[in-house]
C-alpha cells in the first residue's frame, strides 16, 4: 500500500522573504472609466543562479494565503471569481510610507514611495493586491511585467484580493505592523 504524503504546509512569510519581495505599483482604469490602484507582488528572479520553482511557488502561496488572496481570473478570460476582500492589509503611515501586512507575522512589506499612487489609494480607500506565483526580474520593463501578468493569468498563477487602506497615527516606520 502506497502512503500519500501531505503537501508541505504553506508558511507565513519570514522577514527574509518579505525583504526580498518585489512590489510594483500601478494605476489603471476600468471599462467604465473608474480609476483603480494595484500592487503586484512577485518573487525576484535571481541573476546568476537557478531557482527551485516548487519552493518559489510554495513561498508565494504563503504570501497569497496570508493576504487573503484567491486565484484570480483576468477580465478578458470571461466571468470568473471576484477577488476576496481583506480588511486593512495595507496601511499608510505618517510621512506617506505604504506598508503591506501579512496575517500570521508581525512583519510588513514596505512599498517604494510613489506620491501619486499613495494619494490615489488613500482617496479610494482600497487597493487590488495581486500575487504572482512565479519569479519576475527586479529590472523587468513595463512590457515584460504586462507579459508576466498575461502569461501568469492565463496559467492560473495569479492570486488577488482587494484590501482596504488604513492610515496609522502611530508614527511607526519599521517593517513591523503599526
């Protein structure tokens, strides 16, 4: 009789993983002309070494799970699943710094400053968080990012959630959640 092994548990992101993650901000418009903001979170493709695809996928599943993300379907693929809604996974701290918070760990992802993007997510009160299961070069061009999103979406390798955006009056600027 063959014994089946259970899949490895999906871990909460460690401080080391969070520090490695790439976060790309974007503003776009719906077909109805409404502005929305998104944040694509990916694992950085190493420059000089091979990656263990299964390990990257496992780690990024952990990122998606701790954000409350579900498998995403691109709009052109037809009707699909709507992203889940996560409460306050994103916050803006005094000084305009944006942080992404993961369930199960006190550590947060610091998003590169972009005054326009931060102003929009603050005004909207929500942001679309998208997690890619595959690595992407940290120096990928906008066209390469678009190709990544199209390919990952077509292969069901994107997870998404809509997060509310909280403002923090605590003044904490560390990687820990305020």
